[in-house]
C-alpha cells in the first residue's frame, strides 16, 4: 500500500457540505408531472443518472460508485423507472413508501429515517414521501457509468403532455423552455411490452430481505482493532457488502455485489477511530453529530463535517475519525469495491492493540494475541 498524502487545500475540496449542494428541478423526465413537480434532485459524487445537462456536481471524480439525493415534500412521488446498476436508498429524514413491478403493484414497503433499502437492478421501482414533513433520501448507485435509466412508457407519454421529451442520449428536451419539439426518430424508444413482461418479479418478502432497518443493525463494539483502547470506543454495523469490519462474526444482511459496501459507524463523544488506511476510496456521510477527519501520517490536515455533510477520503490515505463535541457521532461509511478492502492500521495503533492483547489474524479479523502464532513470534 503506497500511502497518499493530501494537502489542506486538497482535503477541503473533498468536503461536501449540505449547504454546498445545488438542487436541480429538471433532473428527470417526470419533473413537470403533477405530483412529481416539487422534487429537488442533487448530485453529490458523480453525475448519477441525471438527465439535466446543467446539473451541478460537487465531486465528479470516479469513485466506483455514485451518490445523489432527493428532497421531496409530503405526497410527492418519484415515478416508475429501471436502473442497470445497483440503487440503494439511505433515508435521512421522513417516511417513504417504495413500490415496484411492471405497474408498480408487485409490492410495497415503508422505510423510515435510518433505514437502508437496496432495490434490485432491472425492475421498475418508484417511491413517495408519505410522511407529514419534507423528506430527504440519499441514493447510492453502483459503477462510474450507470448506463442511464429506463422510464415506464406511461411516464414518457404523460411527460409529453407537459412539453418534456427524452433524447436518444437520455437527456431532457424541455419545449416549455424554448426547445423545439423533437422528431420521434430523435427520441429514446419506450421499453416494449414483451420486455416488461419478461422482467423478474419480486415478492414483498424478497424485498424485505433487502431492507436493513435502523432497529436491525448488528452493532459490534469489537469491529475495529483499536476499539478496546482508551479513547477509541466505537461501534460498527454492517449493512450491505463486506466492508471494513474486523469482527469475524459480522455479516451483512445484503451481500450481493453492488460495487460498494455500506456500514454504520458510531463513536461516542471524546472518542475516535485511530489512524488507518484502506486501499479504495471511502465516503463518510454524517447522519448525526460532528466528525473531525484528520489526515496524513503526521495528522497535519484536518476537516470537520456536520450532520448531512459528506467527506470523500482518497484511497491509501491515513485518516483518524473523531467525535467532535458532546454528541454521539453516527456515520454512514461507504467503501468502494465488493471485496473486503485491504485495511492497514498505523504502527502505533497496531502496537497499542497488541499490548492490550488484540491482533489481526491472517484473514484480517480480530483475535486474542495469545492465540495467534505469528503475533506471539513477533512479540518474542
């Protein structure tokens, strides 16, 4: 692992504050359909599947996955569509109803704040804010190129009544804003009925197996090597994919490949996760509290992220994560790749953990030092 050092300027450029985000109200073909007209869509990392050529993207560099968000008032709907790569919803506020199937009637589930919902590829899905207040939902998409989006044919037809068309390049044409009415030959073709009929069906039980509610999180206080050290108390809960947990008894509820993993990390006030590096990019999304992210071997660069801010840490960069202030820090940790990332602890952390009786075994899981022959040899 070749360690990468970042400057303070570079580090600040990777901090995406909630206040930095710029909404697009013309991101998708359904944005003028009544009942969907009040959506605000955000790109955060990568363009996602936006159909707005003017979408503002705070951090466009490839990560192996992409992150966006939707802000929707109560009663507003995002209509039926298909993705070619993984789509995962991370609910930060509100109550959301998800529906799926060829006509949106194969099933429904409801998600609340703190829940994570992974929808399979190649099925129609839509969602509505059914809570009393404005909702906020993050979306994570697999891959650096999502391949675009397929809208249900009925949505394309209704959108035309409001002057909205979709080009072959999967970009919006808004005639109400002055664009000429396009020729049919220049528009994307609706998915044919035979292809819709051939799509796989998912039952409610199938979909529930892909939802990890806040109450289902499997928290472990021994998921990271340094967690037993004074001032290093943390808890980790795997959600999707094989992330950085070092608890050999941990397993994610959703394990199929997405191109990224998702874990929840919780750190009590005054504590931290000690200096470590992973060999892929990692994004920290602050759910609650305030995070101090300290970078480099000399720990000479620092940024702070508040609730609903995101921070992208480069691959192979030393980082420490601190709970700043008197509130518990809770983070969504997204790590690129489907395999467990190669994780490396600083020599100081590894030495202190070994002195306390804990090491990593040959598979990278935490074990008692006295039970691991290599650790015993190193100690002698």
